[in-house]
């Protein structure tokens, strides 16, 4: 998911900076999941604060644009989760195999 797009026409500057940091983290083949969670949580806080200060018409447009970005982030988080689960399953199988020969 290297072509993840987090910015849209209504993205405020502070969110653009965080999005860039998040995209840099995600360029790694196996990004640190704790860092990912921290950045996504901070992103949510920025989005919530921005929504609170927006006018009603701008709020609706921004929320609609962010909904698509959120969907992409959720899909990426699911990909990370599945990869971690595969790694853990492989580790458990390997551990069982080692115990079998001991």
C-alpha cells in the first residue's frame, strides 16, 4: 500500500505535516506498529480539533473527504494486523517444531 494518499483539497497545514510523517513511517517494509498507532491517534486529535473550529458547511465537506482517508488508514492497519498475525503464527509453529526435536 505504498500509494496511500492522506491529503485532500481541504487538508489543513498541520495535518499535512503529520500526514507526511505518517507516510514516511509507512515507506518501511515493516513499520513500527506502536509509532503507527501514536501518529494515527495524533492525526485523529488534529482532525477533531479542526472539525470543532470549522463552519458547518466546511465541516461537512472536510468530514466527507476525511472519511475516504480514514478508510484507507483502516485498510492499511488491517494489513499490518494480518502481517503480524502471520508472523506470530510462524513463530508458534517454529517453536513447536523445535520442542518436538528436543
